[in-house]
């Protein structure tokens, strides 16, 4: 099973004390070791950079983005087709955020059915399955 990692997995892994921190760190270790088939997208890297630089943590943002691109040398791009799928998802799911729609669309465009995330917003989508980091 290939799983898509949401932005929050990386943020919790490098952030301060949090109930999800160890589970997120363990996920990344499993991917690094090859025991978990995970992927993510260029949009997730952009979101990491945005969130951390907005919090005035530029050095951390650059380090994390570099680490993520090293861990995932084949980052999924966000294509025009993905944007079209995202627009459809936003039309059908009124409570879906735009960023979540882009992530879900990228997953669907790449035939990935599972997202690892703490974001329960993905639970409304019938097309994909969300797994919490502690359950992955």
C-alpha cells in the first residue's frame, strides 16, 4: 500500500512536544528504512515552506524542505489535471479546504487511495481513506 503524507505529518515530526510527534517521526523513519511506501507532493513542500517562514522559522523551513525532497526524490507534481479534479472535489464537498482538495486530487491522479494525516477533513471524501499517523 502506497500512502500520501500530508503536511502535518512533517510539521509534527519536527515540531515541539505534541501527542502526534513520535508517531510522525516513526513514519518518516519507516519510509527512510523502506518498510513503508510513502510519497508526497511538491505542494506539500510548498506548504511546509509557507507555514514555517510565516512563523519566522526560515532556517527550519529550508532544512525541512531539503530533507523532504531528499527523502522523496520523486515528489509528485501538481498537474493541470489534478487542479481540475480538485475543482470537482471542491464542488462536491462543500466543507473541503482548497489545500486538502489539491492533495486529494494529486493522490487520485496518481492512484493513491490512502493519506496519512491528522486532518479529519479528509474523512468526508469517499474517494480516499485517511489513516492517523499513530495507526499507520
